[in-house]
C-alpha cells in the first residue's frame, strides 16, 4: 500500500473516559492538534492549521483566494485575527479548499464544512457529549457509537435517488453537509447553513460569453494548479470527454507527474480510446488503457462499504480495483477526476434555458436565440421547445421538484414514502424563481454523495471542478450561456477552445460501462436473483421480489436503466451485510481495502 492516504480526523467533546478516543487516534496515526474547553481535535499529520489563542483550527487542505498557488501551512497573525473576529464569513470569502474549520463561537465552538464537501464530516452525540469524524469507521472504533442499519432511513435513501440529507442510513450517525456548520458544546448539535448557491446564482445578463469564458478558464486553472502542487504523482481517470480533459489539460507538468487511465469495455460504446489518444497527443500525457475485468467482480462486496450510505453499483468494483492496482504500481499520491463537470457546467437537454431567459430578460431577440440553441442541442422542433418552455415557466416559484425512484421497491413502502415530499433547503429557497437555475442547483446536490467515494486509507481523491471558486463562478452564469450555439456546456468548451484538441471540443457523445454492466448481470443472473430475493432487503420488505424476478427472467442483452438499478440494489445488499456484521477494522486485511472512484462512467 502506498504511504500517502487521505486525511482523517477525530473530534471529541466531553466524551466519558470509557471510550477509546486516544487509542483510536493512535491507531490511525492522528496527532492531537487542538485542545480547549473540553474539545480535543486529532488529525492526520500535516493537515492542521492552528488559530492562536485556542481560537480554533483548520483541518484538511486550505488555499488562499488571492495567494500563491500552493496549500497554506499556517496563517499569519493578521489572518488569524480576521478569522477569529469574523468567523465563517471571513473564511468563505478569503479561503477555499477541502477543509473543516473549528472556530470559537461564544463560549463554545462551531465546526464548519466547506461548500465543496471535499473533506467529509460525520457526527454522533448524546446529551452533553459528541464525537465527530471523517468517516464512519473511525467513529465506530472509538466505542462511542456502534454501527447499525436504520431500515426506515435506508428505504428513504433508496427512494430519494441520492438527495443529500443530514440523516444517514446508519442509526445515530449524521452527516455535516457541505456549506453548513454545527455548534459543538451544544446538546442539540444545532446546524446552521453558512453558504448557499443562491447567493451566487443571480444572472449577469449583460456579460458577453467571451469575457465569461476567460473568467471560467482562469478560475479552473487557478484551482487545478494549487491542487496539483501538493502531489508529486497524480493518477487521473479520463474518458476523452470534456470534463476530465479540462482537468488533465490544466495540471502543470512542471509541478506533477501525471498519468491518465481509461477503462475499456468490449462493446464500442465503452471504448473511448479514439478520444483519449487525441487527448494524449494534444496535451502530452501518458494515458493507459485497461480493460474491465469480470474477475474483479464479487457481488458479496460493496464497493462503498466504507461509506455511511449505499451509493454504489456492483460493476464499479472492477473500475475501482483496476485503478487501485495502477496506483500501487505507480506510487500515486492522489487521484484526480473531472467529477461534477456535467453538474457545474449545467449539462441539460431541456427547455429550461429558454424559460430562464424569458423570465429574466422578457421577450426579445435573446429569447429567440436561446430557443434556436435549444432546438439545435436537443433535436426538438420549435413547437416542441415552445411547449416545454411554457411548462417550465408555469413551474416558476414552486422550487425544484426532486424526482424519486420507486423501481423495484415494495409497493406498500412506496405509498408510505410518497407521503413525505422529497426536498432540500436549496430546492425550497424563495429565490428559486428561474426553473433552469433551480435545476442547475439540483444538479450540484445530485453529485454531492458521489464525491466521497473512496476509502480513507487510499490516496486522496481530488475533484477540482467542485472547488468553491469554480462553483461560485459557474453559478453566476445564466443558464442560457451553457447552451449557446446549440452546444452543451458551451461556456466550458469556449473557455478551453485553444487548449484542448478539436476532436474533444466537438465531441457530443458520451461513453460508459453499460455493456460491461449488462455482461455482469448476464454472467451472475442466478446469483443476483438469489441475493436479492433472500437477503436483508427482501426480509425487511423494502424491495419487490416478484418485480425483480420478472426483470431478471428476461435474457435480453440490455436492460436499459433497469440494469443500473438492479446493480445498485445488489451493492446495497452487500453494504447492509457489511454494516450488519461490522467488526473492529483491526481485523480487516489491508490487502483489498474498499474503494470507490466516482468516474464519468459510474
């Protein structure tokens, strides 16, 4: 195993002596970096920045907004005084990164998590004490909390299609969501929103696309360069698509050794080597091509068993293990990805941009231009676009309606779950008047659960496109600019038009591992049926076994969207088994740690 691993931390407040806080910190090689008012903070070496006078500490990786392109190792006295005096607002405007910040608040402390969600944070509490950590395993090791599946929360999670919630399917464990803070030394663990995408989402109708594209390009380069400065050896998953190509092209070869990897399936839709070769030749990096290996699949192992939520699909284990092998062979210090590109660049095939421009600017030539762009992008007729626009305009002011997923769930359970509306504060915000911008913000929520998908014992996963400066820059762009000229993610294409190969800029297709996923179902059809119809989910009447048996009885070569749902259920079953039989990880072999890389294809 490579020596570099993702940062971990552990915070305790007034925990009884019977717990194993100190032993856990020692076992996970965490240093005591802060202690005051009954609060103790332990973190991986090199990932703490103290605020003098017991006023707090930053955990993780921190960059200065207008500083040098490298991580901060300390704050000068003036910087510390500003942070101490102004708290979270000063942090959000002056810094960015993947961090949690413990800041003094009155007689106690508040822990804030940065808007990117780059450093996870979970907590559990009892009246008068709490434990907060970077992952469920490290909290469980303290003995303060014992993992157990909450079946009601698990069912709600499966129905809500990944909508981020503080409550997790592990009973008694909550997540501090990105852009929020919790009050430590408070028996209620009071949660407060400190960052909202709506604060940055007001359209700048007067901006021209050339000026906006230049700002976007510089913003992306100005986050990728500092990130890459920290890691001498980087492995990046590439598909020859726009998002991962932008990241690969923005990493300075002078600052890091970069290797690209693309996973290849046996069917043409999953073989993207034509595009990755264009990228390799265009920007001058080595890109390895590796085939998906069915031998890497073990349906009894969840690829996200280390996470607090089941968000994986069983076929992704092959991607994970292939990346893991390369990382060990190459001595990789960090994994980089283009995760979140579709979300921040507002990839859409809807008429929402027309509705937004009509509502923001009123009728005019600009609306006609966006109408034309949407028709070129989607292939719809002008009449179809007009009808869809009318529907979008009529939905304004009602917030974004998050779609649930009842496929293969028990019918009675679905009736109960449907009684409670699936929502989130960002989606119900009073400023959600433009349907396209509301959909853009919903897309940012949709990617959040996938950003944490790796084991903390592996090198860190860096998702530069989800960095706070990029989020805020993209949120300020009107939705119609993302479809300008009839191209999806148009502003991002324009921003890198002189850097990326023309073949990648003009690419309109998306590859993926669907063929491999169908192959896995065909190879393991009987085992999948047995695991699902006789497992935990069936016994708890969460899934509809008859519907699953019917779907698996058809030996057709492709199952459409059902294959993704079925493989998600299989991985969820394995996730439940892991946490239902959880033991101290001291007995777990490090030969095959659980990993999950959220690639473009998963």
